[in-house]
C-alpha cells in the first residue's frame, strides 16, 4: 500500500490530556490517519516529510472568530490557516449572518467588529441568498473552505429577523408569547441543523452601524432576563452552548445572573462560555473575581468557562476610531459622526473638550479594556515622525499641555492618520501563566476576521506554545507541552462536542507540524498586509508551522497557502455538533 503522506520521526501529540509527546511515524491515506507507529514505517508514500525535532499535533481550534464576513470574500481564511488553525467558530457575540437581510447583517456587524462597511455590504447583497441555517450550511459547503467551520446562531440576528429591526431595538417593547416562541423556534431550527449553540451580548458598548439605527446598542442588549432564560431553556434541552458577554456597566448583577443560569441544581446545567478572562491593566483584581465566580458556578453543578487570550493584549487605534472609545458618551458622539472631517472639527470645540476631559476620569466598569492612562498610549505612526514612540503624556509634558488637550489636539490635526497602541491586559507574566492553567479558562478570543486595524492574534495558539516552551527551556515549567496542545485542541473539541482535535488512527487527518526552534519573538512582530484595499494587521511567523494538512491534503507549507485552498471543496467542511 502506498500512503498519501508519511511524516517521519515527529514528536507526536494526539490531542488528549495525557499525551506524552513521544516520537512516532504518522501515515495518512484517503484523508485519515492510517497508522501511528513507534517503529519506522517503511511503506512508500507520495510525499515523505522529515519531522525530526518537530512536533505533530491536531490542527488548532479557534473558538472565537468573526470570520462571518471574510469567509464570503476569502474562504481560505489564510491568515489563520497559515498558523495552524484548522477549525474556526463563527457567529459570536450575538452576530451571525443567517436569518437577517443583507442590510441588517451589515448594520449589526461592521461597526462592532471594525470591518469596513463599504467592503462587506456589497458582498452580502450579492452572496446572501440563504434564509435558513440549512441553506447557510449549504452555502458554506460549496465555497471551498480552508479551515473547517462551525457556528453559533446570534441573538441579535434572530431578534431582528423575528421582530423587525425597529422593534428589536425598542426598549419599551413587551414581547408576546407568540414572538418569543417564533424566536425560540428559530433557535431550535439552528440547533437541529448542527449549530454549536446561541451567542448573546449583554453589554451596551457595542453599537449599530448604518444610518437607520446608528449608534443604538445591539438588539441582544434590549432583551430582558425572561427572554434570555427562554433561549437558555432550549440550549439546556439540546445540551448546547450559551456564548456571550456580561454587562460591564452592571457587572455584579449581570454576572451573578449568568453564573446562576449555568448551574445545574435541580435541573440540567447549561454550557456557558463568556468573554473575557483577562488580567486587565486598569483593574488588576478583575480576573480574581471572574475566576471565583466561575469556581462557584461549577461547584454547584455548572458547566462554565471564561474565554481567555494567552498573550499580552495590545490594541492599535487610528485616531479615535475604535469601539472602546465609545465607552464615553463624548467618544460615542465622535464615532456617531460619519464624516472624518467633521469628527476632527468636533474634538476641537471647547464644550466638547471639557466634556471629554470630565468623562475620561470615570470608569465604565470593572472589565473595560481602555484604562485611559495617557502615559500608556504610544504613538506608532504619524506624519510628524518626531511623535512616534512617544506617549501622549510625554507629548503633553513637552508641549506644556494637559494630557487630554494634547491628545485631542492631535486627534483634531491628524484624525485617523495618527496611530497609537496601548497594552490593556495580560502584561504580568506570572498572572498570565496562572490564568492559562485555570480550570475555568478556555483558550480563545482571537477575534480573527474582526478589528482589522486594531488587534492581531491569528497565531494565538502559537503564542501559548511559545510561552510553555520558553518556560520549560528556562527550567520553570508551568504546563507540559502535551497539556497545552490538549487545551488548544482536544479539550475544546470535547467541550463543544465536534469532530476535531484528535489525530489517532482512524481520525480525520487535520493536523499540523510545528517547529519549536521557530517559536521565537517573531510571533509578536507587527506586520500589515492589504485586504481589499484596507491595510490590516497580520502575523508573519511563517516558518513556525512548516505544514498544515487538512482532510489528508497539504493545505499550507511554511506559511504559504496552497493555490487551490479557497477554491476546492476538498479541504475544510462544516462541522456540526455530534449526536
């Protein structure tokens, strides 16, 4: 027998918690793992890969992307695929593109997720012919996916389709029993089609785009607890997942209710995963409360997880154009204004500046990701090169201005042509490692496909492997490589109940090769690449993943995606929930 691919002398991790990383040969035939052998496999193969000194493991699972828009434009999803991600989840944060009309989908998605409206709206108007989950799955199955895809159905999507957009964002609306039943029937239809569960958004910081309902919060935030509970009842019945975010403006009340919903006392528990577990710079104790709440929920028969980014969390912002700026009413006013020139004029008005200066002192909530410390906000790109590398506080001191005045002066002068960065979370290495190891942490929250100019974690799993590998090299291990692989693959697949995350004999051959010698600081470097005329932040540590194999076929080599990925349907597929 001739194998399709034979991987020789690899350190093999199969995606289970107790995988010890022993050296094996792995043979692939007809899309599956045909043989895993401690002894050399001598049969011939069409392609032989010498993996001596390298690691072989299941392809990574990214549980929190917003590729809902990009998958229609670039189904290869190469920015994730090239870094070893072979399964992605869509439809998070109440934002799926299943039931609503194209204009509604665009208004719900583009502003919240930092994806240019001028790119996605025409694509939606052209591509979106589906109205049901089954039709959506049929579409995904025919476009030549790179990674495998699973999805949540979004609450905002269902609410707009079920109630109409105007009623979905009417705070005074009292739903009828028939309206609630209509929406829960839509959820059941999605779950019957294989959806992971339903996604929600309780925090009113995310705003609607377009002109019809511009700057109102997402429809999901207008629901009351009985409506959320009705959906949760269905999710419990099906054993599916509630994915969402608590209300940061009323955190104790919101999170206590959510923890209670997850518990299984006198009823079936509810799988729940929320964003986000983080060591927030502005509120360093926030992660302790989050972990304590999760521990209590799980102690009382809950099934609760916090999604967690295993990396220092740095944001990049063009001017004031970012969702966190909208935490301030004055910041919301700027983003509400669609004209960039008018935005620049607004921030120079004395009354506006006085209001902004007062609001910047206030805290939006204990988990806000904008700590509003001008000494931490560093200019990275500007026409005036003398400003690059300086904080707004340093610029203020040099010019004799109040920091807010220095900041707003530059926003007025340059608008979105001044770019700055700020580290907002996970800057303490010891805390970061502790959170990685937490039993309530679920490795995720890359936000891949969203915030194209703001964040960049397409290689999120590799960042975690580097942290683990570095700690072992320094003789200060906090986690084994096998456990790290499991947390990035098998643990996620088991919890969400999908056919992924394993590479044992008979399993589908979705696997990657990682070169631990290339788990170096290039993982953190800043790069930009063109995406439909928009310069997006990307990762480019291509040598770290010498090979990505999907469905038994080579999909990427050293960061270069094969030319037929994104065109052929022989790579990724839709992954329904099992059973």
